[in-house]
C-alpha cells in the first residue's frame, strides 16, 4: 500500500490497516453521494485514487472477516439516541405485549431495529419486518451482524428491496407500529406514508422520521411537505401524538374512507 504526499506530488509508502481501508471506503460512499469526486476524497485521505478505487471491491470480504471476530454491536452512525425519550413514551403500551407486529422502512445497520427489539418488542411473540434496499453490501452485513448480536434474530424478517415494491406485498391492517425512515425525497416519503397507512391496524402507531430534516433544501428533496400532505389527506383518521423532528400519529379505530 502506498500513500501520496500531496505537497511534493509523489507518493511515499505507508501501510494501511483494514480498519483504515474500511473507513476510507465508507467515507468515500458518504462523500460521493454529496458529489465529491473520488480523486478529491483520495486527496483528503492521503490515498492515491487508484488505490482507493481498488479498496471498494474487497470491502465486503474485509468487513465480513472483521465482524466475524466482533462480539458486540457494530454501528457507524447513530440515528436513534435523540429519539429514545419520545419512542419510550409513544411505544410503552407495546412493551411486553404478545403478538406485537412492527414494520420498519429503512433499517440501515439495524440500530433502530435493535432498539425496538430491546425496548418494545420484548414479548417472545413480538416481531419486526425490516425493509431496506441496502445500497451497499456493508450496510446489510452490519445489519445481519447486529441482529445476530441482539440474540433475537428469529423475531426479525429482513426484506431487501425498494419499499414501494415490498410494501405492495404486505398485508393490510396488519402492523401495530410502523416506522418510516427510508428515502428522504418527498415523493418517496409520501408513497411510503400512504402505502404504510393501509398496512397499519386501526389503533396502531405510525412514526415518520425527519419532518424537520435539512430545511434549507428544496421542498421536494426532504420529507416535510410529504408528511404535511399526508396529514392533510388523512385528516380525521388519526390522532397526532407528536409533531416535532419526528411526527407520530395513532390511527383511529373507526377510520372513515378506508
Ligand atoms: C437513515 S437510514 C435508516 C436509519 C435507521 N432507521 C436507524 O435509525 O439506524 C435510511 C435507510 O433507508 C434505506 N432506503 C433508502 N431508500 C429506500 C427505499 N426506496 N426502499 C427501502 N429502503 C430505502 C437506505 O438504504 C438506508 O439504510
């Protein structure tokens, strides 16, 4: 492995650890989404672009090996901690309740799934369906690892694919709790909201993430307008439990128009 010295324009030799390579590939994915070139990311990390490109392919193998030797959870991001007080309050009635069925759209590395398993789906007969496209193998590997570590993997059904395709196949009036945290563009959030609504049991709770996410972006690129349109469209059929960074509603038991 070699590393460049940007100042001199020549590359000096340096060994890179597997952890460094994994982190570099993860960062590359994150920065590429924002439109940053591979060459630029290479410069930022002090890694020749050709070498960085070569690291992308074996990432899955490296990560699988690394995770196999880890006993604890493995997460690279935390989209959960700030919501714990609200989730605890909103979902306390479901804790220890038999047969609770949850649906999660957007599971990523499984951090929220693991939280729901440990704090809501605590009865032996509770379960969760996790829908995600898992755009990178690393996300699915971490999800699988974390679910394994949770010790209650038998409660989890992982469905990989776009939510609008998968939701169509799920039964109506079936889930007690639905968490929507998938693709953040308004059109997708609206579609996830409407399709999920028909899959939520009367009396069930649906939570939208990211109502206040990235408010500086055009409305079509973020969830807020979709959640507002959803709330307007289904007005009268739910009770609002929370309207803050997240929005939570309970479906009325006698819901007109369904
Ligand atoms: C913010 S992350 C979810 C975080 C997770 N709920 C947590 O708290 O740890 C969003 C996830 O949505 C998934 N996703 C994006 N678009 C999707 C789509 N159309 N269908 C299914 N999943 C999607 C992404 O792959 C990503 O894993």
